[in-house]
C-alpha cells in the first residue's frame, strides 16, 4: 500500500488528488462491504422467520378449526338449554 501512495504522490498535484480520492473510495468501499454483510444477515433472519411462519401455518389452522368447532358446539348446547 505504501508503494501505491508513493506513486500517487510522485505524480504531483494530480497524484495527490488521486491519492485522496483513492483513500475516500477505500473507506467508502469498506463501509459498503460492512453494510452488505449486515443486509445479508438481516435477510437471512427474515427468511428464517417467514419459513417458521409457513411451517406453523397448518398447526395454526388446526387450532382455529378446533376453536370454531368448540364455539359451535357450545352455541348449540346453549341454544338447546334456552329452547
């Protein structure tokens, strides 16, 4: 890396500008890489959560159907007591 900086500086004022731009680009590239890594991690978590929801869907439906049947049975029993 030092050789690259020396080469930029040896090129004169244009080299100094190029070295400055290269420095900021390198910092920006590192930040972008870190953000991409974080995004990949969050996407993996989201996919995992969605997959868990899909996997639990049949059980949820079964539970709701059971509750519906219980409420219908209870309603029928109460209607039978009232009449």
